[in-house]
């Protein structure tokens, strides 16, 4: 996974993996909850659940149909749906359902923010922002996909999980695959083996496994990042 | 949408045109439009067909209108026969004749007095039907108010308030000969009142089973009443 460049030091090769999984299919590793239990646990009614579904607050893929001895039943990925319902209930006091839907949907098309605005809103620190601009060489106005890139960089650099060199590699992956990231459920994984790091972008992935000596340094759902950014913008 | 300065498209008699952006599109007679259309008013009296996606403010179909593509509009009223092969996104849909949508309907208010056929899901805030309908997917609305005029079917029905009743017949004698029925796999709602329904599963808080129902399983959490002319195989209180 490594090659020597002209200067003689090691740079890693970026690997991009696509594992396309059928929509709505989850592995057994994900705990499911039936609709009945969900209503019980979350304390919501059928009316609310169906309303949220109509407003696209709950993605279609989360409705998993399975046959049981009582006939067909609908199940949900437990952790995700409880998390989402929690968020909806917290925020519906202040926001209308339509505004909430905008927040959860992954495409914010016409968002433009200035550099200063990002720092002011505490989305990105100045240091990371300057580093990003140095590598990416773009303007000072950020659209959503650039915002996402710089936010991911900020998140990983601030947590100390990656170094600057790895940050550069990560950006390259994100920039090269802009279009994919926006529409799909994308996940970013950074691994290290014998001191060589590589960055993977996984699209609609279910699961992935590495050999034992590979260490997963960071794993980040871009979808979750988008939501975090959106909640900061509101 | 700035449409005031745009031209109109008018087809009287036989005619065909390309799509584009217009203020008003009127088809009287037999008109064919090929290409995407964006306009503020669409009027189709006669037989019109549009091949392409349509975005419109107000649409009226009085004769026969067919759209081979998706349609997005504020108000759509159908007083003849309308067909949309793709998805229909509409704020207010009124059907007094016949409408057929191949894909999904996503709307605010849907009123049907006639016949509605939907290939996939049908979603709205309120769905009122005095009609016959057939929905291939989920019928999902806050308020579902259905009066059965003929046999209806939907794969699933879900919402807050679900009311299904039999049409009041003036000639009571015929009622027993011609029985209309709604067939569905599953009904889920907070308040459910149904008549003449055949369902696999009914789940709700307040459940009232009226006359002539055939239901496999009822699960309720609040109140439950049942007419003696109905058959429910299994009743569970949760």
C-alpha cells in the first residue's frame, strides 16, 4: 500500500472502496426494533410516526419489512431511529417540521458562507481553515460541500486522530468524490498499518473488516457530519 | 416563478409543439407536447398529451390529459381523465373523474370523487375519498376519510385518524346484494373507525370495528368496540 516518490519519503496510496448494498438491508449486527416497541419506547403515536415519515424526517430505508408469525411487520434500526426521534422531539419546539426536514435531508443546495462566518459560528477554527485554504486553494466563500470538507478536517485534526499529512490525503479523497458524498450515505475511514496511513471513502457500506495488524485510526459518518453542521447553522 | 412576460401556448384543433416555459398552456382539441413544460396555468380540454416533466402552478384537466413523466403543481383539478406515468407532487388535488398515477403521490390535500389509481405510495395531510381507489403502496395521511362507493384496495393504511364507512344507500334492499369492500394488509392509526373492511392487521389506540368487517388480528391500546356483524379472529389488548 505504499510507494516511494522522488524525494524518497513514503506517501500513502489512497484507496477508494465502493461496496454497494441493497437499500434497506441491514445485517444482524444492527439491532432492530419493531414498530410497536418503538412507539412504546419513544412514547409517540402512530399519527406522529406517519407524519414524520411523510415529512421525510425518517428515511424510507429505515422501514424494514420482515415477515413474522403474525404476518408482515415493520422494523427499524433501533439505535438510529431512537436517536432521530430524540432529535426531532428536542427540536420540534423551536422549528417547524419543514425546517426539520431540511435539516435532516443531506442536500442543502444554495448555502454560501464566508470564511469569517465559519469562525464566528464556531464551525471551524482559524488554524484549520487556513490550512485547508492552503491545500485546496479555493476562494473564501464556502458552499456546503467545501464546508463539509473543512469541517471533517477540523474534527479529525482537533481530536488529534490524524496529522497534517493525513489531513491532506483526506481532503484529496473528499474533493475528488464531491458528487458522491452529497447523495449517498458515505463513511470515511482512516487506517494505519506499519506507520503508513490510508484513507477510504465507503459508499452505502454495511460492514468492513481489515486484517489484524491494520489499525482503524478514525471512522466518521459524513451524513452525521452534515447533520452536525446543519444543527450549528440553524 | 416569473411568468408574466412569457408567451402562451395555445393548441386548438390538431397540433403539436415542443415544451418550454410559458405563462399559460391551453389545449383545446388534440394536442401533443413533447418536452418538459413549465408554466403557471395548464388547461386541457379535449385530448392532450405531454411527454416530459411538467411544473405548473394551476392545472385543470377537463377532457383527457396524459403526462408521460413527473408532474409538480400547486393545484390540480381533474374533471375528466388524467394520467401521470411518473410521480405527482401536488398541494391540492381534486379528482371528480378519473386519475391514474404510475408512481407516488405526495400532497397536502387530496379530494377524490371518482376513481384514483396509484402505483406506489400516496401521502397527504388529508385524504378524503368518496370513490373507488386502488393504491399499490402505503396510504399515509393525517386524516383519512373514506366513503366506499365501490371496491377499494390499498397495500397499507397509516395515519392519525382513519375513518372508513360504507356509502349510505337509498335503496336499502340492494345493499345486501352489492357489498363493497376495502381490502388492505394492515391499518395503523391512533383513532380508527372502519366498516366493510377486510384487513390482516388493525393496530390503534381507539379502535371501532363497524359492520361487515373481516379482520385477522386487532391490537389496541385504548378502547375497542365491535359490531356483531363483523368477524375478528384475534383481539389483543396491549
